C-alpha cells in the first residue's frame, strides 16, 4: 500500500487498485498551501470521519470532480446529497460496506461533529479498511477509548492516529491506542496545522520508539510504502 500525507488528517491510500482519500481539507490548512493541488488529487472513494471544517473543507469539490463514492455517517451523506452529491453511502457506527475488493467499517470515535454551516454532523467515527494488501485504520479525531482494543482482531498493518492533543489524543495516548490495537506502525495525523496542536517531532518519535513502536511523520505530499 502507498500512503500519501496531505496535511492535518488528509491521507491518501492507494490499495487494491483504488485511491482512498480521507478527510480532505487542504484549503483551510496553512501548512498545505502551495504544496497540494486539490484539483489534481486522485480519489475513487472519499471518506469523512466527521463534519468539522478541517476534515471536510474540500470534499464537495473533489467528489464532484472525480465522481468518487462518498462514505460517511448518515447525517453527513444527507448534507452532501442536498448539494447534489448522489454517490454517498450512508453509514453509521458498527456498519460496513463493500467497495471493490475492500470492506470498510465505520467504527467508534469519541469526538464532536458539526458541519461547516452549523448543521448536526452525526456521530464522529473512524474507518477500518480490509483488503487484499492488508488492513488499516484511520481514526479521525478521537480521544483514547477502550473500544480500540476491539480493533486488534483486524490484524492491522498500520493505524493513522491523531497526536496533536488539545482536541484529540496526545502522543502518549496514541501510544496506548496502538498497543490496544496491536499495531506496530502509526502514521501521525491532526498535528502542527494550527498553534494549539503543534508538537515536538523528535520527542514524539522517541516516545513511540521507547514503546517499541514506529511513528511515521511524513512531510506534506510525501508518499510512503506500508
């Protein structure tokens, strides 16, 4: 699998011949300006973990340009349907859907969810993606929760976990989450974009290393193989 980091929580994953794009919000991320061309981002499936603007800002334009399927909770998919997007797949916590060779499950996150116009954004969640090249988890925005131990059964190759603190887990909690999931490789998300979530990269990597885990902090637009 090839993973590309586009800043904040926006992750692109190419697997099973498909481009998955999680939480695209380039336009509100000052660190991504001039580095990521939203108009050329590939997407066969756009997955939204919750409704906050730093996760959905570019979703409408990308889905309309690419014709991608839109996966999210019921309320978010309905909100986009009112904007003319008919490719939405309504989901809710605990539910799964199949896209090509992938089985995608919407799992619990502890966070709020409000859409940019103030509409109710349903229950925040994360996604577990199961496929022929391996399984992985994108946690979206979440606090540490005991539900994460249930994800160990998916034999995850890696997990994308928030590490910026203030609004989500911090680095120490992300280490504990990785242990619960039984995952050795973590891609950090939801950090650095704004002052309240800036982190010390070297300290974060060392915290994971001491726990016997690997923390990946790719540069914006950098791709890594996992």
